[in-house]
């Protein structure tokens, strides 16, 4: 605290005059139409006037810093004392890990108390006297400018760039070629997918394998109102390309009453009401299987596209542009469901070349 | 003479014992109990259910046919309080259970007598013994998580329908729901999802969303993962910090309040 803040000398009534930095600094005239009002008169805080209030603030700040110290000690103590697998019930959070809770609480309190103490200190006890500080000119003085120009000319002359043309030209060549390596790496964005987006692993005669049991599905296994997910026969989760392939071939299988199917092609491509649709949304490719068995609607959780599985999976709501592709299925002579070919159209979201 | 008396006594005893332990009479007793349950169930049905489901459970314009839904469906719908429904709407929510378990069993006996369907599972089928929690998690994420969320906290469907939160749902009722597909939920019959699969799923749910499941960090915000948690921290955490900063700066420290 500076001597200016001694309460007796600074009572508001006494000091209002006599401080030049407060009040108008310039007045308006022909050259400068705007008067500079200067700083408003300085107002004192309770702590500047009343030493007891200042002492109180000091104690509050010290108390906050002490709380922080205690919280840090508490952090170390909880780290040592609380077993890492102990669980406690804290309302309203629920059953949580006791160690996490204690560490978070003490660490948060320790940091908060430091911050709160610093803010309270700065606001009530540190000097809040307004000070005007003029900006220095941005332009360098003429002698500095002359020195820099002279240094630059000297350097250019000593590098002999103008005289040794071989060095200069090869340097330009090296600098011009170097960015090409960055351009070359753009090749890794390719190659173009070719026909990969148009074909999946499904082909004629491939069995539909239940992903729950990893066994081929029989037509009699699939009940009306049930929902089953299938992958093509031969594709195993341990395969290197499993993710790439299942991302296109994932299938959801539901069974409707054949008389509830409104779309003729859907009925033709189904087997006794069992329909197999791509599980990949045609909007941006989210897995879509929020199937409502009474309405036969399938909802995409990402953007709420809704498809009607009883009407060729046509879009009835949302941003999807295409119906879900249907896989043509039948049964083989042992009663297992099998694909009768690949999807007729690309699965998943549209792309430029899809047309 | 004594030998004759002993013989007669022995015969009488054997006959008596046979009469007591004979399998036929036991079956008969069971059958009687069963038909009694069906009769009682029919009475309950006529009072509480027939107005929507028809006097013979054949269904009306207000409620579906119950022929062939099985006792598991009745135990689920009535046992979770969904039935009797309070009012028509997008979805019948679970509420306070109206009937006692004995009455529910009688109703179930009556409805399953209308046509064969899935029966109420036994404790051995849904109990935790021999369940693989990790496999259950895999199965849950494949078959259930799209609607019920990764740890079964539930989610929204179309037109006011929703997949309910699965916390606090009895294992028996979860099993029955998978088996029968109540309301708009598709069914997962034993032919496509085996009994062992169902048991694994129930064990997984109990591990991640049971009554005593620990949530190490607390306040998991519906188990939706880091995106919702991060968004919460950005909006509410940073919002609170900004509000505190504004509050600190807005309060004057001057002695003379303006």
C-alpha cells in the first residue's frame, strides 16, 4: 500500500481538488474540436478509508488461501487413505467412486480458493488508482531506420547474391521444387473407389448368417414382429476386412404378414413376408435399425429419417433421399434363407457418380 | 390267523400309500389347480380387460387379440403396470402395478389357455448363473442399443413413442419383453436370440445399469458418452464461469455506491 492510501489524507471530501490527472485535461478549440474530459474523480473503497475494513478483507483473503492449503492437504490425504475401488452413495449423483469424488472435490476447492482469494485481494486491497500511460510513437526514429537500411545493404553486398549467379539460380530452383513433395502426398487421397461402392459381399446363393448365433438363419426361425441382423456367409469378425465389408453388407431382417406388404416388388423380393433390408441409412450412412414392429417404421437415430418397411422402405420423413435397398431373398432346399443376388442399387449414402 | 391279519394290513397300507403317491392323482390335482386358475383368470379378465380385448380375448378396435400371445406377454404387460392401460395414446407407459402377482398368474393362465405362446420364464432362464457379461454387452449393442442406448437409458422414437429406460426393470420382465416384443418393440424369439443370449444381455444390463451399478465419475447424463458430457461442460461449466466473472465485475467495491 502506498502512502497515498492512508485514510486520513484521502477522505473523499478533502482530496477532490488538487489532483491534476482528474478532471478536464484539454478544452475544445479550433484546432481540436473534442475536449478531453480526463479521468473521472477517483472514488475510494471502504478498505481505503477504513483500516478495520482493510483488516477484515486481509483476514478473508488469508482465510481463502488457508482453505486452499487445507484442501491440498485433503487431496494428498484422500489419495493416500481412500482405496481406489471404494464406492459411495452421494445424493444426487448416485453411486460413485469415493476416490474420484474426494480428489475432484479437494482439487477443485484448492484451486477455487486461490482464485477467489486473489480476486478479493485485488478488488479490495490492491491500489485501484487510475493511471494514464501515454502510448509511445509507433514509427522508429530516423537514425534507427538509417542504421537498419545500411545494415541490410551491407548484408546483401556481403552475400554476393548478385555476383554469384550459380548459387542464386540453384537456390531458386531448390525452393521452387520443394513444395512439390507436399503436392505429391495428395495422391494418398486416392485412388477413386471404382465400383466398390456399388457392390457388397452378397451374391446369389450366399446364406444369411444370424449375427447373434453365427449360424445360418432358417425361414422358420424368423417370427412375425421379430427383428434379426444378418451378415453374409463366410464373413467372420476376425477377418481383416470385416469392418469394410460389414459396413456395406449389414442386413436387417423382419417378417411382416404378406398381406400387409403394400409394394409389389417388395413382396416379390421377400420370402413369405420375410424382408431383408440394408441396415445403412441412405442419408449419411448411420446404422439404422430402430424398428417399430406395429407401424413397420424404421427410424434413423442420426437425423430422424423414417422409412416404411411395409411399403418398399420408402422415405416418409427426414432428409434421406432414397428408399433403403432391399436384398432379394429365398430359401435353399434345406430351408435356409439365402440371397438371390447382390443389392440392385448402391447401399448407403448417395455419391457424385451414383447418378 | 395272525398271518392273515398282517397280510391284510400290509395290503391296506400299500393301497393307501399308492393312493397317496399315485402320479395320476397328482396330475389330476395339478390340472384342477390349473383349471381353477383359468376360471379365476377368466373372471378377472371379464372385469378388467374384456372392454378392450373382447370377451374372449379375440381383440376389438380398441385392443389387439390376445390369442397366442402367451403367459409371458401377460406377465410383462400387467406385471409392469402397463396393462390395464389408462388411456389411448402413442405408447402405454409403465405405471403402478394394479394386480397382485397371484392375480397376474391367473390372468396369464387364462390368456395362455386361449392359444399357445411364450410362457413365463423360470429363474434359471433369466438368473445370473452362467451368464457372460461381455458377450451380453456385444449382443446388447447389436440388438438393443439402437433404441435403448448403450447402457439401456432409453431413447426417443417417432410420434411420441419412446424406448423406455431399463434401469430398475426386473430381469424377468426384460426377458419377457425380448421374448414377446411388447407394443412397438420387435420380438427376439429364442430361434434368433437363444436363451443363453438373453441371459447374457440381462447380466450385462445388471452390470451397467443395475441398482448398485457404480458410475465412477457420477452424473453420467444418460450414458450418452463424451459428446454430451463435453457439451454440458462447455455450455454449463463455461457459462457458470462467465456468469461469475460478470457478477464479480458488476459489483462495485467503492465506498460510495453509485
